[in-house]
C-alpha cells in the first residue's frame, strides 16, 4: 500500500480525537445529541486548525445510526461508507475550482434529491470565499430555505470576503490557532506510533514553526522522519533552516551594542552555513519580540511564549540593557526587511543593510533617534547622580586640576555680558532698537506693537497708540497686561540707561453728558432708580 502522509494518517475520525477547539466541539456534540441540527454552518479560521476535519466528523455524526455522546460510532454502515469515502450522502465541493454560477446552479438542482442511506444529505464547500458574486447569488436562496434533509457546511480562511447575506444564514464557528502544548502532544503520539525518537526540544521547535496549524506541524515532522528516526533540535534547525537560540542572543546583543563588525561577521557565518536570509530575518523578529515581551510583561512571558523559567529569565536579562524605543526601532526595520526580501535580487545585501541601519541609529535624524539619545543621556546622568548620592564618586586628579584652572580665570564683568545703553538714547532710537530686539526674542509682543506707533513720551513714560481705532481695544488691553508691560519697560530702561515706563493709550474720547439733561433726569432717577427697567404688559384673561 502506498505511503500516506502523517497529516492524513492522523486526521481525527470523531470529536474526541480533535485537538483544541473545545468550545466548538462541545457545541456540535450537543447539537447531534439533541437533534438541533442547523441547516447551514460556517467554519472559519487559519489553515490547519481543523475546519475540514470537523466538517467531515459532523457529516458522519448526523447520519450515524448509533452515535455515542454525539460522536459517530464508527461501526455502522453509514460510518464505514464515510471512512471509505463511498457515501453518496456527503458531497465535498472545492470552491476554488468550482466557483462559477453554473456549478452552483447544478448544486441547486441536486439538492431536491433526498439522501440515499442516512437522515441528512451534507454539502461541504471548502474555500467558499472563492465563489464569484453570481455564484453566491445562485446559492443564496437554496442556502436560506433548503429542504429539511439538507445540511450545508461552508469552510473558509477569509470570512470577510463572504457577503453579509450568506453570513446571516449560517451558524458561524471561529477556529482559533492550536496551542503549542496541544500540538506538541499530538506530535509525540505520531512520533511514537512511527517508531521514532524525537527530543522534547525538537518537538517544541516544530510546534513553534507550525504557528498554530496542526497540519503544518505533522508535515514538518514527516519531513524530519524522512531524514532520520532519531530527531533532535540540531536536525530540526537544519531542515527548517532556522538559527539556534544562542546565536540569536549573540546577534541581538551585537545589534543592541551597535557592534557592526560582529554583526557582519555573524551574517557571513549564517550564509556560509547555507541558511536562508529571509528565515533568519524572521527569527530575528521573533527574538526581538521576545525581548519586548520580557520588557513589557516579564511575569507573563513564559506563559505567552511557552518558555522555561531559565529561557524567560535570559530574555528579560538581555532586554533590560536596551531602551524600549530601541527594540521597537529594530523590530520595525526587520519586519520591513521580510517584505523587502520577497523582491530583493540579493537578499544578503538587504539583510546587511538593515542590520547596519539598526547599528548606526545615531546617524538618523528622525525624532525616534533623538528620543533614544535623550533616554541614553538621562540614564547616564541618573547613574552619575546615584554615585554622587551614595558617596562612590570621587573626582580624579585631572578633574581637580581642571577645576582649579577654571577658578583662576577671572570672571567677566557684568557690564560686558549685559547690553549697553544706546550712545544716542533718543526716544525714537530707543523705540526702534526695542522693536528690533523683540522681533527676534518676543515675536508676540512685537507683532502687536507693529499694529500701532509711538504716540509720544510723557516724562519717562512711552505712550503707544493703535493705527486703527476700531481695533485698538484688544491691542491696548493686550499690551497693558502686567507681564508684557514689564518686559517692554525692562527693555526700554536698558536701552535708555534710566528707568522708563510704558502704557498703551486709547484714542477714543468719552462722550460728555449735558449737565442740563442730567438735572432734568435726576427726579426720575430718584423715583424709579437709575437702573434700566423692563416693562411688561399684564392682561387679565377674563377682561379680554
């Protein structure tokens, strides 16, 4: 008999042998036991998570003559027909190759024929998202109101591509990725059944490489068994083209410490060993992710990544030496490299270029690089302060000599450091020089002052007025504020060489009231008050 691949040998035949997806399995079991079978199901999730296997088990269970706790018995005629793929009551359709409207019309025509042996006639449509719009429209009415003996099971990896009209007519079940622990357990069973010895570390590497897909994990184990029945971590790394953890720790440390020479040497080493640069870039991304997890959630890293306590501590220890922004920057570079390598004609140069960018971050001019440098300086300053506070900091002999030389240099006089008064301190010269200085240092005040002019000088007080009388109220109020007024007066005093004041004046004149009119109105003010009074007519409804 021809050899069957492991993932076909270990395809589960009932719900009890399914790995993961416990909530989905229990729901379907209860539906079989209670007879509450829906007319349409939608199984969605990533590849290798058990969608098609669950669909086949469900199709077998609904037609089983003697189900046991919702599982097919495997002994009745209907179960044996299903196992031998001889049943006429289960129709599997690959929507990727039968995605036209004609195929769906043919399906619609065959639906009217009842099942030959069992109670239900089941249609399993795999990769249903590949159907065309017209094919979905042809399927829609049949999917909405099929005969009572029809069960549709739709499977897809991309449920977002399905029309809402299809989604609303199905019971949807989302298959999540299978945990590494569950995958490792099933791989151990398959290895023992094959008479092979596989180390726990090798099983862990295969389970991680599968990324939550049981079919991928069994296919990888099949590849390793094709090479040898004694499988260890070194053999798995050689077949998968991955890099061992110690090398990744060394490479990550070289990136963090910006040792470009060591980085180039290690890249040359992996290329000489025949490693794929794209796989190595993916491994570096995984390593940096582990460092980020160790830095952000050190207590949960072992559980999240299925690590031992020692490995988790090693990731945490290496992550402590790098700022969070630094690790995020390296992660961004290597994630972009994964996409770039798909189209790169020389992947090695792309890898070296990305590693060089990660090392020479100080040459970058973006805000992230500035932030990293500031974090580094703050850390060094904090370390210096800690030494001073703890008393461990002692100035060296060179520092003392430099300090003594500094003390011997005479201080410059305050007059040379400060601005000198103008040689010709007339009001116009002082005002022009003040505007020139404020244009550079106080642009807010300067912009308001340019909206008016110097009206004159009363004693030592400079008076300013606005050019436009209609807008002067806001300008006068702004310049007469205490903080702005003090700055203007300080600058005028410095330039004039004597104390000066400043005020913004209004050109509007208050309207003077006629004394005769005041005398005429005074009795009314005494009787009714000077405040405005609002008079409202009040009418009695009965007098209307």
